[in-house]
C-alpha cells in the first residue's frame, strides 16, 4: 500500500542526512509503527510520505502510484491522507466542529453531509459530541485535544493515516485508554496506518509491524514478536529494555495458555476476575494484581473456558526467556 | 522652489546651533523630570497596597497617550502664556506617559517564580525591589525612556508655536517662507538629537545592567 | 438665599473663566462641523490607502524575512521625523505643494510603522505546528494565509489599525499648518489670536474625538476577536 524506496533526506543547511537510504513497505490495513529515539527521523519520514517535504532522493509509492512525481498536487494528495501531527496543532480560532470539518470542507462536501459526520467522528473517538462540538481548543484537556486531532485526521475517511506520536501529550493512564480505544476502532476501520512513537511499549502494543530507526537509518523491521524474540543488535536490545519478557506477555493471547481442565473455582468468580480469551496474558497478570488473587477466569464470549493461574504465567515467562 | 546646497549648509551651520541647544533642553529637561515623577509613582503603584489600581491607572495612561500632541502643547498656553516654561510643562506631561507605562509593564513582567525565590532567600520587600524587581525590569523601563525621548524630541518641534523656541522655530520658518533647506536642516538636527540621546541611554542601560545579565 | 446666589455667581465665573470654550463651540457650530468633516475625510483617505499598502507590505515582509529589517529600518527613521517636518518636506516637493495630497502622503508614511509592525507580528504569532497542521490537512498556501494566518493575526492587526487611526487623527491636526482646514485650525488660529476659548475648544474637540475613536475601536476589537483566541490571551 505504501512503499518507500531508498529514501534520503538532507535538510538544506545541514550535512548529516536526517533520513538515510530508508526502504520499507506498509501493507493494506496494517499499523506500521516507527520507533526510535528523539531526532532519529520518524517525523521526517511521515512528512516525506505526504510530501510536506520532498526527499533528497528516492521514491514513494502509494497504491502502486508514484506520488513523489512532480505532477501529483501535494495539497490534493494530503487531503487523501489523514495526518495527526505531533504538536496536535488544532486551530485555536476555530471550534472543535470547525477543526474536525476542515478537510471535508476543503473537499467541498455538502454541509448536510458534514454535520452528521462530525458528530459521528467525535462520538467515535470517545468524546461527547454535544458537549464539545462548540468548544474552542483551549477549553479542552490534553486528552480531549488528542482525540479531536485524531477525529480531524479521520474526517474525510482517508484510507491512509499518518499518526505522529498521537497519544504523546497525555499521562500514561489516559494514553493506555486512548490506545485501547484506537485499536478497537482500527478493527472496524482497517486503515493503513503509519504510527510514530518513541515508546517501545506503545510500538509493541499498537504495531502489526515495527520499524526501528536510529540516526536516520532503518535498524530492524518485523512483527513485534520477531523484534522481541530476535533483536538484530544491541541497539534494539537496549531499546526493548530489561523487561522484555513482560512485553512478550503483551503479545501472547490468554487463549494460548489457558488451562481448560481445571475446574473453575467458586471464590475466583468475582466480577473483575474475568478476562477475555482474546486479551493478552499481560491483562491476566494485571487483573490478578488488581484483585490480589492468583487466578483469573478466562471467558470466550459468555462461556467460561478455563483459568489462568500464576504458575501458568511463570511457565510462559520461562519458556519465552529460554527462546532468547 | 528649489533646493540650494549653499543655503542648506548655511542653515545647518549658522542658523541651527543656538536652536539646537534650546531643543536639547526642551527634550532633556522634560524627560528627566518625567522620569523622576513617573518612575517612583509607577513603582509605588505596583506595591502590594496599590496593586489593585494598576490596571485602572494603565487604562488612564493609555487614554492619555491618545491625546494629540498639538492639543497638549496648546492647552497650557492660555493658562501659562507664551514662553519656554509652558512648552517645558506640556512636554513633561507628554514625556511622562511612556515612562510610566513601561515601568509598570516592566515591574509587572517580573516572573512570579523569581519573586517567590527572592522571598524564599529572605529578602525584604525593599531588598526585593532594589535587587530583583528594578534590575530585572530595567530594559523595559529604558525602552520606555527611549520612546519618551523620541516622542518628546518630535513634539518639541511644536514647542515653537507657544514661544518655546527650539528647532521647531527653524522648521516653521521654512514652512512659512517656503524654504525647504530650513525644513530639512531642522529635521536632520532633531533626528540627530533623538538618535544621539537614544545611544546615550543605551549606554547608560548597559552600564546599569549587572555584569551577569550582559549579553 | 444669599448663599445660593453666591454659589451661582461662582459657577458662572467658573464657566466664563474655564468653560468659555463651550460657548465658542456653540457659537461656531457650523465651522466645527466643517472642520470635523474635513478632519475625518483626511483620516479616512489616509486609512484607505494605508490599509491597502501597509497590510500588503506587512504580509510581504512576513514572507521575505530579509525585507523585514529594511522595512523596520525605514519605519524607525520615519518615527524620529517630527510630524511638522514631514508635512513641511512634502509641500516643498514641486508636484505636491500646499494641500491635501501632501498632508495625506505624510500621514500615510506615519501609518507605516504601527501598521506594518502589527501585521508582521500578527502573522509571526501563528506558531509553526498550526501552519504544519494546515499544510498536513492539504490546505494550499493561499488557504493557509486566508483561513489560518490572517484570522489568527487579525486581533493584532486590528490593534495596529486602532493605534494608527488614533495616531493619524492626532497628527492630522498639525496639517493645519500646511493649509488643511481641520480641527487643528482652532488651535493654530487660537494661538495666533491668543484666544483661549478657541485653543481649548480645538484641543478638547480633538482629544475627545481621539479618545472616543480609541474606545469605540477597542470595543470592536473585543467583538471581532475569535473567542478561541480571546480566552487564550486572557489566560497567558
Ligand atoms: N526543517 C529542518 N531543518 C533542518 N533539520 C531538521 C529539520 N527537521 C528535522 N530536522 C532534523 O532531522 C532530524 C530528524 O528529525 P525528526 O524527524 O523530527 O525526528 P523525530 O521525529 O524522530 O524526533 C533531527 O536531527 C532534526 O534536527
Ligand atoms: Mg518527531
């Protein structure tokens, strides 16, 4: 869907390339996460994709079409690509409604189509549309602004989204919630997404595919599991950090280690002790800690299919660290 | 009407100097008096007891600034008559506003954290004023003095109308007798006075700035 | 009764002494109207050309940084030239001479500094991420200028217009010395004839007009500022 071919970017007035010989491909309907330390060129790559800046050399293809051609009007290209910028960049003199409706209005949608769309979008990103629609950006909290930023990028239903640290400006708890909600949305939307973060945990959680960057170069790319289990070098290992195993728990579904034979114990059937078979094992661990118990009940839909106990998780960790 | 170099040079060298001296007085005396009045008053207005009035006073000053210079120069004439004094009086009033405004703005602009810190190390109100607030707001205050100098220097040209003399006398003569060289010469001298005074204030400001704040 | 009449006596003395200008204004009402009309027509002419010229220049220098320093240099020089000199210099230019063109040109030059500076400041006050967001959404440079930069800069630009109008109204009085028949004329002739009433009438009229203009434009300024920007300013 999106292909970068040997892209270089040297900013005018600098000698060190901000992006060096970067090639990769993002498949349709996937979230590709770019991760790396600050200044490694993540934002630059996004800006090259929607032609906010021109690459020094190399080509960019979207849906097989070479968009780095001079004939392609960059303004029109950008209206087809949702962009969530790192600094949020809501227009302060416009209401939430006007901010979200920006691209549809640029595309000259009829007003009767815009109004319901804005409401739909705001509700979709978890805002109370009636409450926020006539507010100005300064009246919103950081989390609300980021939601509006995402809604604005989604407004014209672009098939491609570029998201630059979209949940960067909020505290970890809100960030976690925004991530969960966005993943749920993505399950229906199936957009092709380039997602930038400097947080490896976010990358592992959000990414179908991860691209690790350092100093403008692509260091490693692969699925989160591949990155965690086969880090290419010390840089990637350091990036993953010491709690690699814990991160792996995030990538293993509970259904994979559920103990289906054990009889479900009565006293574990408290409300919060249930998790879904689709939840990562990490969720089982969190639920245990929250309830101060060492067992959770796994459900598939309404049906209880078994339990996971502390011992099961420990076994998994041992297995995973054995693999490395 | 043509411009003759010879007459221009004569206007500049023979005719201007005595008027220039008077003009300098018409600028310096009002600005100095205005500073001596406006600065302490503005400092007082930012003290805790009066701070609730600062906004209102600021509005008043802003309003004062909208009064046309010619009106200020002229309005004292009926009461004080012709001469240097009414001109000086009017120019002093005119010079007050920018200094007062900038002093207020400068003192209000000292960050709250800095004041907290000063209080934290046990400075008294007076010490804080002398060692923190005034030094930190000096650049803004000096900018106000400069504006005041430039405005007063230009307005002083109108002082000639009420018998105050100065370069205005040369310029008005040029207008009355259609003598461009007099107007240009008068303008150049006034410009020079404004620029020289501006530089001198910059120098004073530099000398007053504590060494560690110099750039 | 004696007490009351002495108060009335005092009041009428006070009126004669200090408020005689009111009589003057009433007596010369038609002249007041004529001068006021002339005054405003000059200010309006100047503002018309200043808005077109200086807003364009302001937009230009906010795009081409190198021009900005030149423009501000010229503006600063104009600022130290006394108004009477600028009027004087213009009337000695052969094509212009005494009259409205000279007065208007001088005033247009005076309008440069506050107008250009505020347009420039306003445009520059729009922070980079906002422009980047606009570009990222696919706005053309023209759309960014008209839908983001100018609306966001507008309160600052309008503040510049307000300062300019008030300033020009004030300086225009001085144009009486090059033949404008405006409110400055009362002051001008009042000094020549040593008529206190005439001087005070002129000074009070122009001052009241200037203050009123400033006040009215200030109210308009509040109205036209987007609430989104207004609150932001209040908070900072
Ligand atoms: N407009 C620019 N001009 C010059 N250098 C730039 C510009 N934009 C980014 N850079 C440089 O390019 C590098 C990559 O920047 P960026 O892509 O913003 O990093 P990241 O988003 O990963 O933090 C940095 O070293 C940055 O200083
Ligand atoms: Mg970045």
